[in-house]
């Protein structure tokens, strides 16, 4: 309803781009159109848009693509299984590809389809534990990219062996090490990374394409008198980094692991800023199309400079809706 009111208020502006011979379509008509449009068309448009975003990047820039899935909970109606969409988001918060998981499938089958829409050559791909699969690692390497995959109990033996390795204090001393500390409001978060290429002991190492190292991370959050610690493990085709002083560090793998939070932040925006889960559209293609358009809108808002610093995406939405013609013209000029 809000969108329909907006279109009526901006009807003159919209006629610059649409004929609208019968005026603004009704809410039901717009919904039927979204259900009729093939999502592959919008995905193709998004790919062309992303190529435009990447056209000015230096050839040596190594991007990080983080893959993760999100369920559109408002789409769950009448016993229908809700859409679950796997997205690829880069370290700057732009979504480059997404794939709808089939009803009787899971993220493991969707991830290869997402990757095939991407130009990942020379870059890094990160996934959560669901994507930690030998076939997925092999596909990433085949596409001439590197991977950093979260390792959890779904690979029980390998996870246990890696944990035992890092539990050994003497072995830990020989690992490359990187540490960062950040202040966030009233808390301090310390992130520690230990990485090693000492992995000949991994029994099925050859089954993991180009497996070069394992990593342990320890995040410690101190807030007042309380302290919480989380430890995680990863496998990767990235090797240990040598810094300018010739010292071994885990800098590159640390950057990749830290960047994975961007896809989680992106999904948070879909829920909180765009209220995706409140959308009760039942038709699955229509809901998927809305997801793609929302991501395109998010990328556009991130690019938009409205002349003020530290303006949230939510605020940008409000400001641009007050005068869309001004800000679209501004984007066209850039």
C-alpha cells in the first residue's frame, strides 16, 4: 500500500520512464506482473549491473565473495515451504548473485549455481559449514579462485583432528599469527587467528582440492566484568602470508574470515531495513523477484552520495523517496 501511494504521488516523474496509459496499476496488477516475470531475466539484469560496478576496479584487487543462505519467512503460507535463497555478497556489501534453493534440495546444490554466475577468477570465496564440501572446493579451484570454508561437526573426524592440533600449545607456537582489537560501544572485541600449512597428517587431504592450510580463530568480547569467547576452525587453499618484515602472518585468511560477516550484515538489512520477512506475497517467483529488486535498490543506495557523512541506508531510503527525480538524475550523472 505504501508503494502504491508513492507511485501516485510521483506519477509525473514515473511517466518519464513508463507510458502508464491507464494510470498507476492496482496493487493486484503489480503483484501479477511480478509473478509473471522470469527471475532469470532480473538475474541477468543484475549481472550487467554488477559488471558496471566492477568496471573501475584494478585488475590486481582480490575480492572476497561470501556465500550464505536466507529464508523469506513471510513466504510461508498454506503449508508452502518458504523461499530459501543463497546469495553471494562481496566485502563491500554488494550482492553479485543469488539462487533459489529448490523445495526438495538444500544450499549444497544451490552454491555451484551461484558460483557459475560469478567471475571469481583470482578472488576468494568463503562459505559457512554448509558449503564445506569437497565438490564445492573443487569447483572453486577449477574456476581459478581460492576458498576459505568454515569447518564444523558436519565433518566430524576432520573437525576433531583440526581441533586437537590447535589444542597442542607447542604446535600453536609454530603457527602464523594475526591479532586485531576493536572497540564497539561499551565492549572490546579481540580477534586472534592461527594458521598453519603443517597438514600432511590430514588423512583425506588429497580429496580436498588444493587444500593448503587450516586456521583457528578465537574471538574474545569483553564488556564490563563479563567476557565471552568463541573458537572456530577453517580449511583453506590460501597459504600463510609473509609480511614486509619477512614474518609469517595469517593476514590474508583473517581478512577473508572477517569479511564473511558482510553477507550476514546484508541479510540483516533485508530483514530490518527492507522488512523482507513481513512480505506476505505467496507466489514464489514474485517473492524471489522482489528479493532481487530489493538487492539492486540496496546497491544503488550504497552508491548514492547525498552530501552528508554516515547516513544509514534506512535514512537514504527516506530521503530519496521524498525527491526521487533529484537523486536518480544524480546517479545518472555519475
